[in-house]
C-alpha cells in the first residue's frame, strides 16, 4: 500500500470514528428489536416450530459460505477493484448460489430423514432462495464497506431486519402461520437487504467474467472461507445433531438460548470487525 500523508491519515481516522458510530448504532438497535421479537414470538410459536426453522437455517448458513467463497472480504482488501472484479464476483455468487440452491431443493426430503424432522422437507425448498440472494447482497455491501459508506450499510441492515425478519415474522405469527412466519421473515429480510442495496448501488450491477479477476478474488477469498466454514460448522451443525437425537422442540429451546447469548457478544465484536477490516485495508 502506498504511504499516506498526515492529512490523509487524519481523514481516515475521522471516517473510522463515524463508521464505528454507525455500525455500533445499527448493532445496538438490531439487538433491541431482535430481543423484542424473540420475546413476542416465544409467546406465540412453540419451541418445536422454532426448532424446525432453526434446523433449516443451519443448513442455509453452511451452504451460503460455500457460495460466498470470501468474495466480499477479497473485494474489500484489494487496493484496486475494477468492473471485471465486480462483475466476476456477482457472476460467481449467482452461479454458485443457483447450483447449491437447486441441490438443496432436491435433497430436502433426504435431509429431513437425516435429522428426523419431517417439516424440514417443506421449509428447505423455500429457504434455499436465501442461498441465491444473500451472497449477491454481500458483494454489494462489501463494496459499500470498501468505500467506508457505513451509514448506508447500517441503515439498510437495520431496515431489512426491522421490516423483514421482525415485522413480517410477528405479523405472520399473529395470523397463525406457525413456523412459516419465521420462514417468511428470514426470506423477506434477505430480499429487502438486497433490494435496498441494489437501489443504492446500481452502478455496481454488472455481470461479467474474467479469469484473472477470478484468480485475484479466490487467492484471498478461499482461505478466508475455510476459516468461516470451520466457525460456522461448530456453531450450527450442533442444531442438526440435536434435532436428530432429541427432536425439533429441543432445537427450538437451544437455538433461542444460543441466539440470546450471541447477541451479547456482538455488541463490541461486530462493529469493530466490520469497521477495522476495511480501515486496515486502506492503510
């Protein structure tokens, strides 16, 4: 990286402070509405209904990492990113997402038998759409983070969660839709996030493919994905194992408790991690 003069370093510190403020504000706000949503949904939905979707989302989280391949972080840390890199990143995410979503769709019944939760065969075909949409949104968000536009990122993520997961899930649960309320909420959150980012980042939307750009992305992204996959497997596959041994109700109780514990750890770690990575990449 080229050296920076004192004025540039001062400007970068100012941007870092503002970015940290926006990221921390979004994290705290999201935790607040998530806790409220958990309380409300716990009064409406049974632990078994929560467990069905929690088990399904465990498979979604793991497969999404295979699709993302560390593409977002790879774009953030590169000194120069051109349209070939952006187009290749979007194209790669779209193709891999479509392939794995299709594979999950046709293997839903088999996975339901594996974890001994019949309802998984119903929800996985719908949740598989997340595997296509979320990586595309991740690319657009990473480009915004690369430019240190954390106000945009924070606003989009908060609105998507408030309107999608929290708002729609509670409305559907009150309407008596059971575990389908959570399915609708998760899909709505991811879809709104992508739609908002698309509306704010139209200049980035280009589908292209370049072997050199692909090599540039995967040289960093592949190793990053291995680390994320190890972490996510340790924190999500236990739900599938628990479901096969004790059933969906046990998964529901476990996932709610785990979710509350994880919310506390994100207050400091998530804002710092989101801001420091692009900041360090610029220095």
